[in-house]
């Protein structure tokens, strides 16, 4: 059987015959010289008999729930005897030591709380919806919604729209329409010289006027002033001041019109004028009976109720 010798000069494993044991050998790859190990005679190696070890016994299982008094030697009569009932894990008097089942109780409480919270939420939502519906109804009434009762349009009246301003109205005859750019800082609107209301139009973009029924039994006049941005707050204040201090105006009241609060005035001749606002518009509208005084109530209501926003 050959002897395997590790070369001291390189990783080569050298195979040497048993006859070369104890003699020097040379590595054919690197030329290093090594000595083959001598063989040890068999009789010089002491032989020791190995002892057989038996496997360790498995530990016996001990029943934790069993009482020491329950363990007793088994005799021949055990087969006929009924087995002793196992002792319950918890004694009857150890109620305070038993784990209490609180999950069902807590779950019931959470369900009750969730139910109450849901009822409260429904009540709040209902109240909010009721208030919102009332507000929307008021706005719809002011804007002339078809779902709100309003005066019918008088027979024979003509519809006219203001597409750039988002308005429409009915007139007793086809209106004469004119548009103009503001030429100064103020623009006068009114039935006559004594009724003129001056409006600051320095920030206005365009003014549209409509006249209808001049010389007939029902005369209407509309002026729409559109601003580049929102209507200045000062403009509204100035208009209100002028409408409330003039002595020739017999009555002034606040009404809902065009979705906001508007001022309505009646002059000594029976003409009725309203001034309303939107975000970018100031709207003047008046109706009168010409030289015969105030128009009939159904014509007045038909004019103002059907003067509406379209957007």
C-alpha cells in the first residue's frame, strides 16, 4: 500500500511505495527533498477493547394535573372498578383565580358604543342636510329655480339672455340693447334725473343696458355692470347709502334676488327698482307703468321673479 507524503516545497501530494519508508524522496515538480515516514509495526500499537455503552433510559412523563393521592398501585380488581373522575383544573371555590372571559363583554360594550355613535352621526348628518336644504331652497328661491313657486311670465312677454353675464329676463317687448365701455369713474343709473344712482365703474369691464316698452303701459329698464374681478366692497356701500338717503324714494327694503340680498325701492311715481349683486356683477332692474304709476302686481312679480341667473 503506497504512502502519501506532503511535499514541503509545494502543495503536491507524493505517492511513495512502502519500500521507501524512512528514506529521502525528491518532489518531481519543485525538487524539494522530504523523508518518507517509517512504518510502525503492528505489535507496537496497543489494542484496547471498546466498552459498549447502553442507551440512557427515557424520563417518565409526570401528569401535572394529577394529584399524588390519585397515584396508587394497580391490583387485579381495577378492571371492574369504574375509573375515578379527573379532578377539574380549577376548584369550585377558586373563582377569583380563573381567567375571566372578558372578550364577549368588551365586544358587547364596543357594539353598544358603535351603535350610539352611529345614531348620533345620523342625527348630525340629518340636521346638517336639513339646514343645507333650507339654505339651498332660499338660494333657489332668490335665483328663480323652477322648483320654487314663482309668478308666471306675463302673456306676450319676450325672453332676452345675457350670455356673457349669465342672466336672463323677460320684457314686455323686444328690448333695445346697448353696450359700452366705462368712460369715467362714475356711471349713473335711474328712472329720471332725480332718481340717478352713481356707481363707481373704474374697475368695470363693460356696461349693458336694455330698455323695453317705452311709451306703453309697462316700461322696463335694466343695466348690468360687469367688473374685471369681484365687485369692490366700497361700491355696494355707496349704492346703499344713496338709496337710503334720497327723500324722493318712499320705501326701501331688503329682498332675496339673484342669490343674494338685494335692495328694492319704490319712488313717488310708483316705479320699483332693485339693485342686486353677484361676484362680478351689479344689476339694476326697474319696472314702472310709464305715466300711469305703478304696474299691476302680477306684472311686477312676473318681471322680478323671472329675472334669473343661468350659471
